[in-house]
C-alpha cells in the first residue's frame, strides 16, 4: 500500500514533466507542417511552370518560324519587279513631301521659338522672387524645347547646366 501511494504521489509530477515534452514536440510538429506547406507550394509553382513551358513552342521552333517569314518576305521582294519597288519609293517620297508642306503651313518652328521666349521670360520673372546662390546671379535661365535642356547663362556668357556653378561651358 505504501509503495502504491508513493507511486501515485509521483504520478502528477511525472505527468507535468511529460507535458513540457509534449509541448515541445507539438511545437516541432507545427514548424514541420509549416515547412511542408511552403515546400508543397513551391512544388506546385514549379509544376505549373513546367506545364506552361511544355505548352509553348521550343525556342528552335520559334526561330525557324521567324527565319521562314524572313525568307518569304525576301522572296516576295525578289519576285517584285524593280520598277514596282522604285514606283513605290517615289510614291512614299511624294507623301512625305506633301506632309512636310502641310506642316510648314503651321509655322511650327516660329511657334516653338515664341513658346521658348515666353517660357524663358516667365522663368526669369519668377526667379527674381527665389533665393539663389550668389554664383548664379544675375539669373538668365534658358530652356531649349527640342531637347529640354535647361541652363543659366552667366554674365560672362558661360552656360551652367545643373547645380554646379563650376560646371560652366
């Protein structure tokens, strides 16, 4: 009886010690399940990629198809008489000339110059109220619309691009 009572008294302690081991094992199982889920999702993604790649044509097949298209185009050009090609070129040149003439009617260059003048004057008027370093003063900002170059022209005529006053041309 004494022995049984002694053993029964030890039992709750033993259960508690096993409880901590059980918690550790449960935690490890959860971690392994999370790793397994991540690996399964990677496997699924790879399987999808393999399926997609198998649906696509091979690179060699695509290259061959493009090569055949180029050869067909060249054969068509060779079959066309040279006179037809020259006539086509002349017709295209006439269209280009007509379009250039229409563009000239709009006096685009003059309007661009007027816009540049307006923008430059406006920038310089606004720059009076701005606090610039002494090396930039007096400000004479210029903007070229055809490539959007922006610079300050110093009193000595040198152009300063960007923020470096020593970067004068």
